[in-house]
C-alpha cells in the first residue's frame, strides 16, 4: 500500500516538475527539490530509505556489492570518529554521479536531519540507490561501541572514551560486545558520544569484524537496500 502511494505521489511530483520546466525552462536544483517535495516528504515519512546501522555493517562485509559511505557531518565530528571507508562530503554541494549497479550509497550524519537533506539532493538528481543510515553515527556507536570502552558517563546519553593506552578495549583484545538491542534516541542532529581525542577510523568499532553463526543475526530489523542491476559477482568472502 505504501509503495503504491509513493508511486502515485512520485508521478504527481514528476508531472508538476515537467509543467514547471515547460513554463520556466531548465529547472535549478532548488526548483527540482521544490517540485519533488511532496514525493520526498512521503518517502522520508515512510522511512523506506532509512537503513539500520546493522544492515550497513552487513554491507561492509558483503563482497557481492559495492558500498559507498558518505559522511555529511562537520570536519570536527568526522575527525573524532567515523566509519571505516566513510568519505566526508559537504551536503550543500553533494551531487549525484555515483555508480548505480550493485552499489548502495549510504549517507550519514550524527542523527538523521543533515543526512536526509543530503539524500534529497541526490534523489532528485537521479541517485536512486541512495539511503540514510537510521539514527546516524550516534546509533552506530550505541550498537557497536563495546560497553567495556565506556569509562565515564558525565551526563545522560554521553560517554567519554579514553585513549587507547587506558582503554579497557585495548587490553581486552578488541573483542566485539555489540548492543544489538539499541534503538534510535530522537533528538538534535548532534553528537551524543564524546571522545578524549580524535580517533578517526582507528577504533575497532569503526569497522566491526564479521560475525558468523547466531551472532550474525543478533539484531532484528527490516532489510531495505535493493541493488540496482543485481549483485556483483565476486569470488570468496562472506555475504
């Protein structure tokens, strides 16, 4: 039912956009965003394009697809921590042009607001394999940051992680202790996790190791990534 409603809204938005082109000529990106706003709003409200961090984690270890991670946060937040392989981009200048076949483009911010704005830009430009990471980097850390790494809790929902020299994670051998039950905490699109210094992607939870057996299915969520053109054929590995 939701898919049918989205298709109807999408068709209406395209019709309005076509009429606008006839009346005013080639539209600017702002014109395209305005014309497609009803369709984009409906898609975001349905959360059909928000993917769980665990699905992103699975995609990291899936050698039958290409994963492109776009981080639209400020440089200071990105430098403190980011997912392995994530590229920092400016949301205000983000343009389509990423591969479509067997590829998923996942956009992330601290929560979702900035990532949703960036997703709008890509979608109206034809990047139909673009997704938003649900809960952003905050939820990713809620899930994948080992509990043993949380040294102090200086205020509700904010954890201070010490340097590697004092971090129990280091002595523990980087064994993953995932919080598979973590849920998105709605709030401002700002960091909820604090770090003693800039770690970038050097911490083990920037690229958690692949799990096998029962642990691989510890988190329950709806898979939403749909590959255009099917999965790429590559030999070896998991996924």
